[in-house]
């Protein structure tokens, strides 16, 4: 019998016990005594969310292909089990072996969203691992952070031994080999961290000192250890077909949020939207070949039994072989009960033709992301989408049989005016009007246009990293302006408007551009019961507000303050490819409402060419 960390009695008490027992289809099985390194890969959210994450599945598979490494998984215990584990002093365990995570050599935590930061402390707390790297001994695991939020690691700096900046397929094995070498030589924890700091893309926070000016901004950030670099350069895969990819993804016992096979088309994006962090830090844009995708589509569906395959990328319409892969999937899996999902598409004639072949039109809705209500503001954010294109896409969709459309916007963008806000309702109304231009006998019932607005958060490594953010009250005031305008629309019965939580957005803004001082805030709110902050039913804004007072931190310093162009940012020690000079230029282009062409139209000298791969080198070899 396979041992379980939780008794039958506990499993019967909690919601969805399958979250904690492991043993799923394609789970890695090894003898922990027969490997040199035990690595626990952690997603600091509930199992169903974490099991939907492609990056973690790729690294899990990649590590387990090596005989000397056993990679296992950890997810945040849901609140019901969290309570029992504390009451009964049960240490947090990995799913595969069910062993306590304190026994592992490494814990690698993926940082996907700022509002999961308190869950990182939950993992350490339940795992009996000291919060601060300076308090850990030779017996404790090495804690690694990676993922998009690692592009500003500073709010989490005291908690992590090291951060991996960039794509995991590149230098992880070098890191593991140095760990083995250090262990063999009887080296200390610090000696390993010094060896790690010499690897490109690895950042060891303890090896850097930060000093501050009187106004609270950073004066300097300098290495205090000769092994640490002045600049840490992100690591990327330049040839996508040489990268590791999963052949046998783990198949969850319970329905995951994204319950399907994911086929990654490309990384990066050519568009250059000025609010988008992913579009900047994942440059340059790099594609998988059509043959590669055809091969993996077969392998993934065969090894999992999934009935849906999703084509994943930041902007699927920009994949140069999209028509080829879509037609292949339609022809290859016709009549085999396999659905094809196509997120991140621009709504053009080809996309609509494809979607009409792969979707049940009567059940599905189409999604457009204009982001801003007016053309002026779309030019400010460099969206590259005109009202004409949006309405033409809607018209084609309606004539193709769809009658439900979702529109995504942002409120609080730089330079936004009342006219821009009201433009959200006006554009939604125009989309509805397009439907009623179709003769009545050709319509598919009533039209429904659902507009949703999130609130703008400036992110590191974007042209808007200098921008000021709205206060909670300003965000809500803007949402009410839009809501009131919707009530004036002639087709208001066909329109629906939703908006995001303003409290949460303000905190996301603090964490996104925070410095090392913010770590005390995260620790304080966790100790006072904050956990699962990204889940509205568990979010405790009052706990956060009290912690700001206790820690003597002014949230306005991180949110509503507009930065000087020469200010030193907490993340400036990272070389993400896009240069600060390019981002400054784009910030000034935004203020001047000037559109920048996409990467296929013209190279704008962002700096990503230094990586010698992808779109920057297409046709040049």
C-alpha cells in the first residue's frame, strides 16, 4: 500500500481530498533513496489552479527525465486542510512521495501573481521552514523563486535564497550540477549560493545591499559578495524546437481550471502594448515549427486522454503557421471527439472561419480586448486596434451566427479622460448596433454584449512603469461614470457591465512595484490571517490596511506617486532585454499619443536583439 500523509479520517473531513493524494496518471515515480537531488516544485495556490499551469508541467517533466533528480509537486492546502494541519501539527508534504517538504534539497516556487505572496509564507509555515533565508540552516531546503513576478523579486527578497530570472529550460541543470558538486565536496549552503550566483540568470538577494535616499527612493543596489553580478541577465530559449516539452503531462483526478492539453505555439509577442509586462519580458518573439507542433499534438492527446487541445500564446493570431496547425488539427482529429480551443485570437475573417469549425456557435461567445474606449487612448497604450477593425470583426461574427460578445477594458490608464471612460459604453453600444443592422430573419436571437473593466496596474519593464496609479476612490468613481453611461444607451437591455475589485488592485500595485521594505508588510498580513488574497471570499482588506500602519508603510508611495525618469527602480539590476532607454522612449510616445509599429513591421531597437534569436533574426541567417 502507498503511504499517505493524511489519514482516512482527515481525508473524509475535507473538500476535494483528491487534491492531496497524488498518484495521478503520468505522475513521476522514483525511489527517493536512489536520487541525488529531491526538488519540490510549488504553485502557491489551490491544486486546480496549479495543475492548469503549463510552465510547471514542463519543468516537472524536464527534471524527472534525469535519473539523479526526483521532482515532486506542492500546492497550497485549501483553508479547510490548512486549519487541520495547524491543529494536528501535520507538516506540509509533496504529492508524489507524501514526504514532508522540509526533507527536500530544493523548493522551487512559481510566482505568477502578486496576490499569491501570502500563500508562499503559508507553504513555508506549514513546511516548518524558517521564513527568512538568514535563519535557515544546512538542514533546510534551498528556496528558489521564478516566473513573471520574479522580474521584481524585491518584495520577496528576504524569503528566498535565490531567484531564477528567465525561462526554466536554460540553466536549471547547471544549477543542479553545481549543487551536486558542492554536496560531494562537503560544501556549505553559502558556498553553494556563491556558486549559483556565478550562473547567468541567478540572483541571490543576500549578496546585495540596498541603500535609500531621504525621500524613500533607492539610492543604490550593489553586490556585497564577489561572486554576485552587477546585472543579472534573463535566460531564454532561442530555438524553441530545441526546448524541453512535455510528452506525458500529469492528468488530475479532479477537474482543473484548464482541463485540457496545452500546445504552446510561441513565446513573446510582436505587438508592444505599453501596459503589458509579458509582452516586454518575454521578448523576442520565438515560434515552434509546424512539424514540432503536429508531433506534440499527437503525443499529448495520446498520453492524457484529454478531449480538448488549447493553442497557447500571448497572441495566437501572430503565429505565422496558425492556419497550418489549425487545419491539421481539424483534419487529424475530426470525428474523434477532440475540441480545439483558440484563446488570444484577433477576430478576423480567418479566425472566425476557424472558430465556426471548432466551436458550438450557439453556446460560445467571442472575446475582443479593445482595452480602451476611445481611439485616442488606444493609441496611448499602443493597442494597434481601431474601432473600424473592432466593429468589422463584430459584424462578421454576428453574420457568422454568434450573438454573444465579451469586451475587455481597463480603467485608470495614463492620460484617461471622462470621454475615454464613457467611450467604453459607447463602443459597447456600437457593437450591439452592428447586430441590429442584420435583417431580423437572419439574426440568431437577441444579442448580448458583456463589457468588463479591470483597473490599471503599472508593472515593471513596461513603458508605464513610471506612471501613477489611481486611488481606490478614483477607480470606483471611474467605474460609476462608465456604469451611468451604460444606463443612457438605447440598447442597454442588450448590454451588461462588470468591473474589478478596487481594493485588490491597489494592493497589487504596491506589490508589483514594491521594494524590500514590502517584505515586512507581507509577513505582517500573513501573521494576521491573510491567505488566498486573490480569492474574493478570503480577501481581508482590513488586515492589509492595518499592516500598513503597523509597518509604517505608506501605500501611496508605491501607487499614486509618478516616478522621475531618472529614478532607480528595485528591478533595475535585471537585464530583461528591453532597455530602460527604449521604455523611456515608449513612455514619451504614450504621452504624445504616438503609435509604435509592431516588431514585424519595423524593429524599434528595444534591445531584445542581444539574445540573438527569434523574430529579431528571422530571415537574417
